[in-house]
C-alpha cells in the first residue's frame, strides 16, 4: 500500500492528512482520489507539486507502475514575486 500525504487545499478538500492507496500508477491514483473525494480534489491533486519517495513527479498522468509501499506527497503550488 502507498502512503498518501496531503497538504494545503487538498488536505482541506479530503479532510485528511494521510491516506493509503493501492493504485498501480500515478494516473490511477489521481482517478482514485477523484472517486473518493470528488472532481475538485482530483483537479487539485493533478495540479499539485507531487513527490514520489522524495522525488518530484513531472507527469501526474503517467501510467508507469508505482514502486511498492511508496510515499506520495501532494504540496500546493507556490508562487511569489
């Protein structure tokens, strides 16, 4: 099982800090978040800064298999000036 860690808006939408998932790919994981928490949560997850075992994920639509027992974190986008 993967450990999902939510921050910012996604934490507010899911009402959870952490959750487990058995998704096989990042694309499936985003779909699962949508099925569990609604379309707004899936959209927010997709546009978040995502890390997989501490490494930034560049393609949240990837069908590549997720390593077993991964930690996947969803951080809000940062902006500044």
